[in-house]
């Protein structure tokens, strides 16, 4: 038989085990996606075989940070036709290794007031058409700047300045 009770978490024993205020030990159920914390008021399933599972977090005093995870899982995947994430302030994507953004047959749009990129090793861009517009475009290269094309055109409304210790043309 299954008995349901409400309790408060008083001690987090490890990532999955908790001591409740009624003296019982409980583990987080697989379907309880919100990570329990000390002080949470929780719904507990007592299976009467000494197994107790936290099924749901009923109330938390301070909701500053809530973490979602699946107990013991290596990967968490969301599968839906459309997924939307909204934040009033910030969204952070962090990984120790790789992050991949793919729009295989669609468009990847980025709109921002400022866009900063820092790359430690290589930045590779492969495109069929590259169009850029800027009020000012400054580029500093420490070693070699090479521009090559079947045809190259440099135009200016006023001045073109080429300044070097040696200039080779032709």
C-alpha cells in the first residue's frame, strides 16, 4: 500500500538522499525535476517497505534559484515541435566543452545592441555570400592580412591611403 505524507527536508545527505522532519529518509523520485533543498515542504510517498520518495516540492521559502535535473541521468533532452525560452534579464549557456547551435534548413538570427566574441584559437567562416555594413570598420592583424579574389575592388569617395615600408604592385 502507498501512503502519502507531507514533510520538511531538514538535512541533505547527498545528491539524492534527504532526512525529513519526521525522521524518515527519502530519495528524490525520478519525476521530481526540481532539486529539493533544506527547508522545502515536500510531498512524500511511503511505500511501506522502508522506501520513501519525494514526489513533489509543495513550497519553498525563497525562490531565488531553482534547479531542474533528473536524478542519475547523464543527459536531459527536450523534444517538442517548438520550444521558447524567455527571461526578463539574462540567459546564460555554459558548457565545459562544446555548445552547438544548428538550424539545418532554417535561419539563425542574432540581434543585440552589442556582440562580443572571444576565440582563443581559430575562427573559421564559410559562406557563399558575405554582406556587411558598418559605420566604421577597423581591423588589426599582427602578422599577415591576405585578401584574395578573382576580382578585387577598393573604392573611396575621397582618399585611399596605402602606407608601408615597401609597396609592391603588379
